[in-house]
């Protein structure tokens, strides 16, 4: 609650193009937003490039925030869109593999609890580009398949199949880690 | 949130929710530089934010103004003499026939580029300008001979209107013999021709901070030539006259 009030105050300052408010906003949210960016790219340097471009967009296009939802959520979406743009600019395309039927494997989520954040992030960053974008958008950010399809310029079916394959890929890696540790 | 929230997804989301890695120290500087490139106003604001306070800037500006005005008031002014060589031997004057002053007086080339005019009032020191020398010949004692005059002229402060070589200046010098004893320490005789005397007498007592002087100073900072392209002068009625020297002494408007 206290941070929300502070962010609202900073929003007013950033809207007035106040450099001090902009720096304060950056200091408040940079670390969390870098964590978001790191899930969409493979290296930390790339993630920081995305973070830099994202904050510049936030400050230069702050007028486009219409107050629908939280200011932090809007900044998060700006970061995600910037990451997707970078992803497209680099010539990467989502590898679309249409699946007739999507079947999830057995639920092995409990294994995840034993993993550190950094290990889990490393696995996500190892996902193929198309899988990683869809999995991040759907599983972590909560986008719908329709939104993902529009954002990545793919069909909804492709989004669903990418998600399923991403899950299976991750579960397979988790199994391998568990098997390695149990030996 | 998606309605079909998968437990696997939820576990990963919860795990990653509080992931806050460290950010590089110099990233904000890059963002600020990027913003400055996109918004010039911000660049100006950023510069302004890191400069000295407003009061100090006003104080510096005032000090600069005082310095410029002090320099203007006490600037070195080139002295232009009516005669080129003040130490001309008087003996020569003895042999010269008596005649008009203007014929025997060596005239200095017009420094201001204005033919027919000698820039007495403009280029002479301020003390001289404030007290114009009357256009009359100063009588000298009969004891004054040629040698002391030469000596005094060579050591004394050059007078802008000194005319030692004029026969009218020392009419008795040649006939008084060579007795140099008891010569009083007086300034050399000053004799002006009619034209110079009129100009000197009519020279306006120019205000060093007058508009024309200021304009001339501005022109002089740009045009370093001896002959300025534009020359401002003001008369006693306060009118400002502008003289153009576009063709360097050839044509004037």
C-alpha cells in the first residue's frame, strides 16, 4: 500500500518530466523489472539492454498510461513488449508447430520447490525462443492465448502448442536434475 | 489470470515472483543519456541541475559586467600625434623660411583612414580630450633657444599638438643666439594650424560611455584593422553619425 502511494507520487513527478522522480522510480523498480527481462532473453547483458530501452519508453511515453490498472503493471507490460520487440528485431521467429491434441504430462510441480530461483531462471532461459516467450507470457504473466497470438503474430493454436512443449521441456529438465541429485 | 491455472505454472510463478537480481551501477546513466538524446529539454534540465546555483550565476554575471566596464573605462588608448617627430632639431627651423604652419609642419598619415581629417578628438588621451587646447600660439620666453627645446621635447611627454619645428613656434629662437642658461622648464611651444585648431576646439567632449563610443568599441572587437569599416561619432547635439569605410579610403558614404 505504501509503495503504491509512493509510485503514484512518482508517477505524477515523472509525468511532469521531473528527473529526480524518474530516477527514484528507476531505483524502486529496476531490480524487479530486470528479473522480468531476464526471463525473455538469454543473457544478462541483453536483459539490461531491454531494461534500459524499456525505462526510456516509460519516461517518454508516460502520457499513454491512462490509469487503467496499476502503474507498476503498466511498466511491466512496457518491459515485456520491449523484450518481444527486441526478440523480433533480432530476426528470431516463433517456431510454430501445430499440434492436433495437447496433452499435459503428469504434474511434477513439487520438484520445483527444491530448485533455487537462479536455477529455475537458467532453465527458462535455456528454452527455445518461441517456447520461452509463450511460456513466460502465459504461465508467469497471465496473458491469454489470444493476447499472446496477437503479440507474437501467431495463431492461438500455435501459442497453445508452444506452451505445452515448453512445459514438457521444463519438466524433462527438472527430472534430469532430480535424477542427477539422487545418484 | 488464466482460468486454467496449471499447478506447474503456478509453482514457477510463485518461485519467480520475488526474483530481484542486482542491476548494473551505470545503467541509470545510460538511461539518462538516452533520455537526453530524445528530449533536448531534459538535456538542458540535466545540465542546469548540475551547475552552480542561480545566485552564484547572477553574482558571476555582475562581476563580469563590472570587469568589462572597468576595462572599458581604463583601456589603453593609442596616442596619435599631430606631428610625427617631436624632436626635430630646431636648428633646421632656423634655416626654414617663415611661412604657413601647415606647409612646414610634418603631418602624420591619417590614422583613422579619414583623409583631410586628423582624429584628434577620437584618438587622443582622455585628459586631452576633456580639455581642448586653445588654438593660439603659446608665447615662449626669449631665453628659450633651440637646444633646450630639443632636449625637452625628447624627454617630455609627447604632446598631441606639439609643433616644435614650426618657425612660428619659435620666432625668436634663431635670433636669440645660443644662450641656454636659465631656460625655464616649460612645455614646448604649441602652434596649431587653423584647420587643426578648429577641429581641436570643436572636438566634442565625448563621453567614454556614449553610444557612439560603445558602438565603436563593439566594432573594434570585431574589426581589428586599423581602419575600421564602420565608424560612429556623435556631435554636440547628440546626433550619431555613421561613416562607412567599405573600400578602405577610396569611397565613403
